[in-house]
């Protein structure tokens, strides 16, 4: 029969192993790409019905009507009417892209919409005053400006599994289908014609840039490889508009949906690591509680020793 002391030693060993495993899984999880974002997959096809009132991709929802009346997006709405009033679809997207290109140069911005402290209106004003911006910020500004006037649009990232590189575009509704727009290179993206992001990812061949009328531009599309290597990922609209419900929860920065059916999805390792971390943490807590409970029972079962009486001192009575 095992002694209580041996049981305590086993519990200590299991507690240590569970704690070490939880730390190891946490380290692996933090080393994986997109660890700070909530990544989910969807097998639902990207709808091609009229999205003018709103549309969804998996668990994410774009409430176009709410964006078109939100007072927080008034600076975007005012800029659109001053710059591209009367334009719709791809024509509106290209008009804004050219206006952004004249307003500020390419470069690293002070803030990105992936940061928690990102302020769409403040950063929009800073860019219009000349602050540099790369594809992430240009696409955020473009999609938000289009949504502010009721034109369906969404940011789409072509994210590589390594977490490095890739490119970000905007999909705009043209009245019949979604079309990918590159506000950095100033063109519509496609193979033989302007395509949607899903078509770009699934269509083999070299990608090209097209004008807003659909005519082929001269020269090659320099970012073709970045798009071809990336997985189609949609960030939640709250990240770049800060309007409406937030789909992610603490401690994640935002929620991303990987759309389409592929043989391997980079969000799967993250999901497995998060599940393993939770299981290891629960096991650690279980063994910790068991250790404390066992210790208390052992202490209660130990006999309490009464203090030994002091030896009586015999007084020798002697005659003086």
C-alpha cells in the first residue's frame, strides 16, 4: 500500500510536468504566425448575391447600412464626396486609390489597423497630411471610405503560412461580382480579367493589373508572387472601421476568417496549440488542488504529540 508521502511526491512530479508542458505549448504557440489573432476557418462559399444591405463571410458580418450612416465615419464620407462623388464600384475604388497616391507616399506608417490603439479618423487625417502608408493602411482607408457611402467593400489579406510577406488588397462590389483592387499599385488585379480574391487564389497563371475599364495595363504585376503564395484571409471589419460589434475577444487583437478549401490551413496548428495549452493548464490546476488536499489530509491524520512532562526534581532534605 502506498504511503501518503509517496502520493505527495507523485502529485508534485505530475504538477511539475503539467506546468512544464503548459509553458512549452505556450512558447510554441507564441512562435507560430498570427498567434495574437483569433484565426477561424470557413468552408462557406463567398456569396455573390447583392450585398448592398450587408454581407457575411463565416462568422464575420459587414453591416453596410450601419457603416453608411455612422457619424464616426463622417471624415471618410466627406472626403469621398469631395473627391469621387457619383462614382460607384471599381471606378470609385480606383478614384480613391489615385487620390491617396497623390496625398501621401509609400512607406511605413505610425499606426496600423491591426493595433489596438488605431484610430481610423485620426490616422486618415494624418495620411492626408502626408504621413507615409503601405498596403495595409491604404486598404483600410479605401475599404472604410467605400463603406462610409454604402459601397460594399472588404479588406482581404493574402497571408503566407510563414507569417512574413504577403500582400493586402480590397474587394469591392461592382454590381455583379467582387473585384480585387490594389490601391498600392493602382489597378484591378486578375489573370485574364479583374477577379475576386478567391479567384486569384484558385486560378493558375500570372496575375496582371487592369485599368478601371478592365483594360490590361503595361508591365507585370510585381506583387503577383506575394498574392499567389498567401492564403485568403479576411480581417473583421471592426479592425479598420472601429464601428459595430467586435467579433474577437481578449486577449486576441482581432478575428480573421480564412476562406476557401485548401489542403492545409495555417490556423490549424494554432487551434491545436491553444487546445493543448488549455488541457495542460487544467491538468496543472487539478494536480495542484490534489496536492494541497492530500497535504491537508496527511497533516490531519498525523497524531498530535502532547508535550513531555518535566522530570520531577527530588529535593534532598538533609541535615545541615
